[in-house]
């Protein structure tokens, strides 16, 4: 059983398109995250949701909109894709938020390529 | 700017060597430090979550220590094996920002048979 799954694994699209990446966790966790792995391979937090409520919203262009229909799902929608959006996006979950004393469980990543 | 720095950036050792690397983080407002192991083409997997100054944690041949007053943590691997080859990430918890993890750039370890 996959604990944190993401679809699709690879996404190739053209500039200006709108696309979504889906994330699901079957761990019963309350908190979910989106990270972007930048060109220097740093993992940087984009968003965090706790029980469907947005709690972290980093300085991310508003073309990126997360949506959490329930606490097991956190999707990322990206409008008007730009070349600079090409990256690997990771979803993660943890039992709860607050002082994050709990390890995070990562999905396999989605490699987005914008041409 | 809150920086988490890891050194060295990469390390090449022979099978059987013991090795260690460093994570430096802000020493003020400390809540937790995470270590993750990230194999190529896989997802990061948690090794340790450390919270107390002087903490030592161990998992098999891998152990970690924590000094929150001076802002560093060491990760040790005893008797490295080829399967230990991976990138090792540390992440510092910035609780003032809603509990977000700030990751270092990682130490890439390669163990040759």
C-alpha cells in the first residue's frame, strides 16, 4: 500500500496551460504539504494544510492554488504555466501540525516540465 | 534569513569506512531538527526527529547527535555499505512560521564497494 501517492508522476506541458497535480495519503494524517525542489535541489515548502485548513502559504505566485477537499487529499492547481515552474513537486503528510515533532512522509514526486 | 547548511556537499567513501557530516542551523527558538535519507529516484524518508539538546539517536549503523545551543547536528554512519549511498537531508523546524521545515541542501554520500 502506498502511503502518500501523487499523480501524475511526470507531466510535460506547454507554457500558458493550466494543470493539476493530485496527492492522496492513506495514513490518517491531519497535515499535508506541498514542496518544490528547486534547481539547486533544495526542498522548499509551498503550502501546508491541516484538516483542510490552509496554515502555511509561502511566497508563491498566486497562479499556484492548493485545494484540500478532505484531509486525505491535497491537490495543486497551477494556472498559466511558465518555464520557471519546471521542477519536481513533492507532497508530504504528517500526523499533525504545531511543533512538527512528527516526521513527514513524502510522496514519490511529480516532475513537471514546461516547454 | 534563516539558513540551514550542510557540509560537506558530497562525500565519497569506501565500503567499511565510517563517516560523518554536519548540519548547522539557527540556535535561537529551537523546536526540532529532522534528518531524512533520500535515495535516487525515491522519496525522502525520515531517519530521526530530534528535539532536546544533547539528544543522541540511533538506527542500526546510523546515529545522530544534537547541540541546540551552538546550532549543529552530526550524522554518523559506521561501516558504510553501498546501500547507504543517498543524499542525507537535515531540516530545522521554524515554528514561528506555522511549523514549516527549512531544509539544508543535503550531503550526497557515495559508498564504493
